[in-house]
C-alpha cells in the first residue's frame, strides 16, 4: 500500500481490541500492525478503546509502542498509560452497584464486580473460565457483600445466552436511562454508568486534544462499539461485526481473514480519505 499524503483529514483513531485489533489467537497480526503504523505515519494519533480493564490493556500499548491515553472498561475510565492522568471517570456508585450484585446473585447469575484494580466474583463457576479466557484477566473470589461500599466500573451478569437476552429487555425497561445495559457476549450482560461508554470516553479525549469529532476515526465490532462508531467522524465496523456495530458505522471493512480485518478497514478508510491515494 503506497500513498501520497497532502492533508490527511483524521487526527485521532480509536481501535477496539478483541475481534478488531486481535483475533482468536490473541495476537496482533502483521497486517494490522503495518496498517496502524501507516495511520501514524500520516500524523494520526492512535489509541485503544476496549471493554477490558485499564491494566489489562497496557500490554497491547507496550507491544504497539503507544504512550497515550487508554479508553478502558467500555469508557468508564480514560487514563494515560504512563502518566496516570485521568480525563474521564464514570462509575456505578456504591448503592446501585450493591443492588445489582445482590439481584444478580438472587437470580442465580454468575456475577462479576469490576473494581478499579481487579475483577471479583462470589464463587468460581464454569462461566468464570469463559471470561478469563476471553479477556486474559484472572478473577478473584471474595464475599461480594463485603464490597458493598465500593463503586464499580461494571457489574456483569453471566448465564446462558437465552437467559441473558430475555433478562436484558426486562432490566432495560426497568432501569431506563439510569444505567447502561449492554450484551457484550451472548452470555454476558454488562451494567455500567450512563456515560461509561466508548463514545463518551473518546469524546473526552478528543476535547482534551482539541480534535474535532469529524477528524476522529473509530474501529470496532461489538455492541459496545456501536455508539463510538456512530459518534466518530468515520466509524469503521469489521465485516464480522454485530448488527448494531455495522448499522452504526459509516464503513464496513471488506470481507476476508478475520485476523487482518482491521488492516482492510484502515485501508478502506484511507482510500476514501481526502488527500490520500492508496494503491
């Protein structure tokens, strides 16, 4: 891919991690790595925006050589990888967090409580292993009632997909706009503060950097990427993305190997960008 750069219109790119930056093998493929370097060579600042915890995202920053802000926990926190500067925090306050934990346990869900520094559960179930394999993030086992005074970045209820789908509609109607309710995996129902989403986290970062919304690129595949993809000047969904992400995006990356879907999405965005020729 060669180019002639006159005035590249994008100044900031936010990239989801799971099933966007990395595939099932949990590694950053060479095509994606080269495409990210290509964006940077055009003067576009690159950050990662993920549902993962802040600390869990840092190895990917190190691997890509990024020294910048991290949009973590679905946008609950935006914090610099090295300086620790915090731009945005949006947590569930202690009382509603404790209610969500108690209700989830009463309904026989596996409940994960996302604290600032760790993820904990009441007991070890088969679903804990599914989460740990997906996120490479160990879960501690504690009495969740003992943490009732703590704020949470997320509360997660885990169960069979049909139970999660049925419950999501019910709790959304009951909680209204007081809590953001998102199905991130078919078996995972996440509760977070209303402004704990990637859209608000990325918007806070753009304001900090003095970058217009129109100059922001976003890449993702999940339900928790949809608002970010819709907000960005140009949102790019992976070809395997959830319907919500595909409908929110301006561009859908061409079909092909999942491991290089991000690279194809970046190339398509560059092809359409003013002042950039892609051959």
